[in-house]
């Protein structure tokens, strides 16, 4: 994803949000590791985790728990609730990867985190907002979304949003957030 991207406007009253400051402030070597996976959609989040050295497991988690991140035997492990919808699992994985990238020291200090279905871990709101913004960049890279939206003409209809959400493997709500109405 090009860090120099600004809001990519369309002439139909909407625009693709620029990459977040969380993404733009990642160390260059980390961005380079991630960027090679952000050129196609749906983004291969499991491949990003593997590249970062994070193990991902689909698990049966307590009701209301979407994901967990912590260390096991010195390695970082993300557990995703196998009983949630696939698009939910994808965003949860991206959210937990974002925590790994942004908040690793806090995770270690606290012995790991569990996220409820609203992706709240009990951490301060800014920690969760940061993780959500970076997660959005991971599952819906701005440059890829700008290319995909260029294929449509006319207004941004619910049908177009649903199609884009399907293509990127996310919920329509996640796609609506990434597409900013102007």
C-alpha cells in the first residue's frame, strides 16, 4: 500500500479513506513485510501472520469472545473463535494482528488479551481504536479498494457496497466505514 496515498476521491459523492496513521507509522521493514500481501484481495491475513511469526489457531472460545492474543511457549498466538462468521473471523484476525504490531509490549506485560464480540479487550479506548484502524487497512487496503471502486460507475449503492464487501471478505459495515461519504 502506498504510504503517500491521500483520500482517493470518486466523483460520485464518496471516497476511499487514506491509510491510517497507525499503518503509516509502522517501521519501514514491517510495512515492507506486510505490503507484499496487500496487493490482492481478499488479503491473505494468515500469510501475514506467518510472515510476522505469529501462530493463528481457529478455536472454540467462550461465548461472546471473538479472539485472543498472547504468548505460549515464548511465541505469539492468536486464537480466533471458529463459531463466528468468516468475515467476522477475518476482521478479528486483522484486529489481533494490529494489536501485535502496535501493542506487543502491553500484551506481554498483561499476559495476553481476550476480545469480546465488540473487539473490546478492557484496554483503553484509544488502544482499541488504533487496532481497529490498522485492522481496516489490513483487510481493506486503500489502494486496492480505490482500484476496485473504479470498476463501478454511478452512485455507491447498497448493492455495490455488498459486492465490494464480498470481494474483500469483510462485512458490509466494515466496507461502509472504509468508504467515506463526502
